C-alpha cells in the first residue's frame, strides 16, 4: 500500500478478559487464570487485526490498565487523589499522585511488544505515554526531599528508555500519546502549559537521532472515553502551530470528527516540514456508524488535495477503548471500522496512482 495506514492503539477487551479482570480483583480467580485470559485476548486481537488486512498491527492494549497509566503498574509510591480530567458527558478520570521519589516506571512498553510478537510476523506499532502526561503525577505542593527538577530528570530518563526499549525490541514505529495537548489549552488558554509540555517532550526526543525520530510519532485528539471527549470544544488551530514544534517525524492527527477539516488541513499544510509524515484520522471511534471504504477514500482524497501525497498516511482519530473498563464501543464494530480504513486507504491510493 503506497499510502501508509496505522492504527492508533486500543481495541475493546473481549468479555472473557473483562470478567476475568473483575474476578481477579475480587480474589475469585488466580493470577494464572488471569494470565490465561489475557493471553487469549491478545491472541484473538492479533488474529482479528490480521484479518482486517492492516499492514501494521498493535496489541490492542489488551493488557494495559489504560494508555496513560501502564508505567505505574506495581508502584507503591502513589496515592489515588491526583489530577482529575473531566469529560463532556460528566464522567471523570483521575490520575494517581506521586508521594515519594525516586520516580521509576514499573512496566516498560517493550514488554507488551514482546508479548504480541509471539502471535504475528507482521510489523507491530507500539504506543507509549508522553512524559508530559506523567508530569501531572507530581503534586503542586511538592514532595519533601524530592524536588520537581529531580523528578523531571528521572521522568525524562524513564520516558526515553521506554521509547528506546520499544525500538530495540523491533517496533515498526512508536507513537507517543499526547492527548493532554488539546486539554492543556482548555486549562490554560495562554498556551503556557502546552508549551511547557512540548518543551518537556522535546527533551525526551532529543535523546534520539534524526533517523530514529522518523520512526517516532505523536498522537493528539480531544480525548475519547465512554464515547465522550474532554477538549473537543478547543479550536484545533490553536494547538497545531505549537504541536509542530515537537521534534518528531510522525504526527497522528484526529480529523474524521473535525467539523472543519478543510481549514485544519490547510493549516497542517502550512506547518509540516519535509521530514514529516502526517497520518490523518479517517475513522471516528465514537461514531457508532461504520464508515464505508468509499467515505474513507473521499477523506483521503480531500487531504491529498491539500497535503503532499508523499507525506500522507491514514489512521483512526483515537483508540477505541483507551481505558480497560471502556465498553462503549463493541469489539466487532472496532475491527469493522479498521477494515474500512484499510480498504478505503487502498482505494484512495489507486485513484491517486500510488498503488
């Protein structure tokens, strides 16, 4: 396929895994039984991904508690009362709060990649959480004996090691989830918070060569949890000029659900650099209606009329279930949408003479 297409990441967990997770939490089954359910969910996810024709797979984030908190698994220096993230439908997600240093990841993303590799020979994309998202773990009141500057130095080391490990484990590409970017403009319309986030993430990206950064991308969206968003009311155009200051080679941009795509695509065309690949979202995970390949084709052709086709790729607007307990999207629906993305991208490539 001459136009690259990649999934964003998460797929709804099968009912058996959700039931096993609840049973394990309630001490009704053993850790071994949970591991068996997890392995079966991963195997099934990879198999169904392959059946969509997707040239690049993910593990569906079947074993992550969420896209944001997987590095915190097993850590004991956390309290539950951290930063809250409100969504438009009224529900809230809450991050933990760091209580003591030093900060270290409990789990690195390469472990997920290695587990998925057992079930496929196709290329695998690995998603990682941004350093900026994890910076929100540090409390505003500080931590005695562990100043914020020391925490940030540890965080940068850990975030860089997370990406490095995924690349060394053979990831075809690494996607940094930066969903808090748009949200930051809602919290601070002056963009001061956003720019501090970008500066922090660039300190991580500086650890990699220009060639390595071509394989590292950044995903932004207005959030997607229980079919709701946290920052869709923030104008995309206020985010993009600062976003493109990130020293990444790939940008995965929510676009299918964008009400004024042409205006935003024109702005992207002004901002992209020759070393950038722009993956536009052509699938809306929140919309229960399955896109047709023809609809996807038309969205790709619209983008190709405004962006260089040689720098264009396709993706989903967001993950289908970024948090493990999100069952708002049916598993079959998610895979049908992915297949439509793959087939529609191929139709567009043919029409553009690229296939």
